[in-house]
């Protein structure tokens, strides 16, 4: 059952997901190390064991609450409006002053309403040319689909290196989607640094399982991951309705990708 992620996310792979999925080899355990909006998980067929991980604890709390407390999360949106005042109020409210369910609703509201799906230092997204991304009439439907898809998915909230080491075995397929080269700070200061690309390459080099890594096609990326198979792919991206730009990306693997395994 192929689905959509309920979230828009900076660097989200909604347009690249199909190309990634068709290159997946057979596997038992599927692990998304940098899950974000988890577009690949939501679009791909279910694997025997599935894990999504992200260092952003507001995001992983949202997934956990949608998985375990769907009705309560949906209820939070009952009297809400899409309005700059509400956006600013959520932004001012410290997450640790809220219950987990309130935190999940706050985060979903901010992520859906921010310009360009930027969750680090977000600003209210509004345009004369498009309806708001947060459709309050469809919250229950969108989150119910996500609830069903997440029912048997493990949700982790750890740094990438711990997850790569913890779940590595011969039957594991990692999908690895770190911040783009040159955009290391896009998700918050100090979460991922330029040096982490080399650490990632070393961990992937020692991997017993298989991996698909997606990144932007830059000299630094090609140099750092030169020991693996690097395949250029093309996709088109836009930020909040602006003209779509063609960007060069690469899929990096430690196996020869076939069509659908
Ligand atoms: C490019 S986005 C992933 C997009 C995702 N594939 C999608 O389709 O939405 C990168 C993600 O890595 C997470 N991240 C950044 N540093 C991390 C770290 N050190 N460990 C784990 N996750 C990290 C960010 O919070 C962000 O959600």
C-alpha cells in the first residue's frame, strides 16, 4: 500500500522516493537512519522489520503519538485555525511545558504551516497563490493513514552513528538521507557537521548490511564516498510553489542496484 507522508520536510524525498524504492535489494530489516518525513517508508511496501530514526525529538514524539494516541492527537485540532497568531503562539510555547500529545499537535501545526517546511527557525508560510498546506478538514484522514502505516514500525530518537551500529546485520537495508553537503546546519546547530560525512563513510564502509545513501552531487560528496558505487539521478524541487529547479543528486550504494531487488 503506497502512501504519502503526512509531513512536508526540508530535503524530503517525495520526488526521489520511487527511484530509491526500485533500487532496493531483498532485505529483512529496513532502517531509515535520518527519517525526517520518511517519504520512502510511507511509499514503499512493508518489510518484515522496520525502524525509523531521527535526532529531532519533537518529530519522533509526533510519530509515537500518531502511532499510539491517534484520536487524542486529532482532537487537539478541533478548534484550531490556520493563522499567523496561532503559529506565533505555538512558536513561543516551550515544548517541555506541554504533554506529549500537545507537543505532537504543536509540532505538526508548525511543520505544516512553516515556509518551505523549514522547522529550524520556522516562519509562517502564506501566499496569495495557494491554500495552506495544513488542511484542518483532512487531519483525521491524513493522520489515520500514518497511524496504520506506523503500527508495526519501531521509532528511534538517536544520533545516526548509534543507529547504524545497533541495527547492522547482513539482512539489514539502511536508507541514509543526511543533510545535504553544504546544508549541514539546516535542521539545527551542531546536529550534523561537515566532519560527520567522513564518519558516516567509515561506518558505512564497515557495514555488514546494505545501504542506499542519497546526497547532492558535489565534489565533496564524490570524494568522501569514492569507495562506493555512485549513481547520478535527477529530480525537480521547489520551495513553496516557486519555480521547480532541476537538481543533481546521487544515490550511493554498497551493492549493484537492480530494478525491484
Ligand atoms: C534530509 S532530512 C531527511 C528527509 C527524509 N528522507 C524525508 O523524505 O523527509 C535529514 C534529517 O536528518 C536529521 N538529522 C540531522 N542530524 C542528525 C543526526 N546526527 N542523527 C540523526 N538524524 C539527524 C534531521 O533532523 C532531518 O530530519
